[in-house]
C-alpha cells in the first residue's frame, strides 16, 4: 500500500502546481487556499508512505495534522472565498481557521506517544489502523479533528454541489457542472476514510485518497478548460477562471 501513497503524493503535488500556476495567472485567494489545502493533502500521503517503511513519531504527527485535520478544512476554505460574496466574512472565517489550525497543530505536536505501542508498530499494517494506540490524543484534539473535518467537508462538497446545481438550473457551462460534480465526488472519498477504518478496511483509506485526488484533479481540469466564447456572468463555480 505504500506505493499507492507515493502515487497519491505525486499526483497531489502535480495538482498543487497546476493550481498555483493558475493563481499566478488569474489571482484569486480561493486558488491560493486550494493550493495550500493540496500541499496539506500531499504531506499527509507522503507521511503515510514514510510510515509504510519505518516508524517516526514526527511523521505520524505530520500525517495526523495534515491528513486528518487540515486538508479538508483548507480546501473548503478556498471554496468559501469563491462563493461567499462578502469579502469580510470570508476573510474573518480564514483568520479563525488559521488560528484553530495553529492550535490544533501545536496540540498534536505536544501530544505524547505511547512508547510500548510505538515499539510494536508494524510497517506492514496501515498507520491508519495503528495511530489510535500510539498517539495519545486529548479531548481537545479529538474535538478539533471533528470540527475541522465537518467544516471542510460541508464547505468543499457543499460548495461543489451548489455550483453544479446552479449550472444545471441555468442550463449553462456544462463542463463546469461536470467538473464540480467530479470535485464533490473526489472530496467525499477521503472523507469516507473513517468509515473504512470502522468497517475494518484500513487499506481502503489509501485507495480512497488516490481516487479522491484523481477525481478532484479531473474535475479541476474539466471546469477550467479553455473557452473561446464569453461566458454568462454571475455564476459561481468552485473551479472558476
């Protein structure tokens, strides 16, 4: 499964480069935040790959911070900046998210590691199936993990579905409608990782991350394809030009 994580990491960073390149061309805070979210996504899958070869407390904590806490929230925050028409509201939410993210990261970095469980770490088993015994999480860490993931999933998936619905209702920009549907579907795959763990299928978490980033990348490419004709104004998209 480590090779799936490596492949996910490569695709994610290629995706991030494409988003930052578009930001350089088009500007837009939402692109910058999407790129940041993808960096977190890539760091999470990279940490998984490292943990598949050797155990490292730091790699485990980076994996938890980026993959389990920050990725969905910051991808979703990019969508907030795109869809919310009041800049002050989007900016305020971004500041709050930044503060919460710093607090979350500091709590995880300061969290103790169970040395006995760490010594028994099995590189042949997914880190996602072992971290709960190794990383001693406080109630605050658990609460922030839930809040960040709920916020990220609602804003990213909800924003993509909303945009797709607007395009469908107005019968315009079919490419963007399809692209937004792919983005929403891709965002749901990693979000289902916890369900796979509870179902006793930890290996599927890695596959869900790979399928998720591939679908989001495909949706981004579809929604940002070049269009020579002028497009109707006033229609938002989570992958707008």
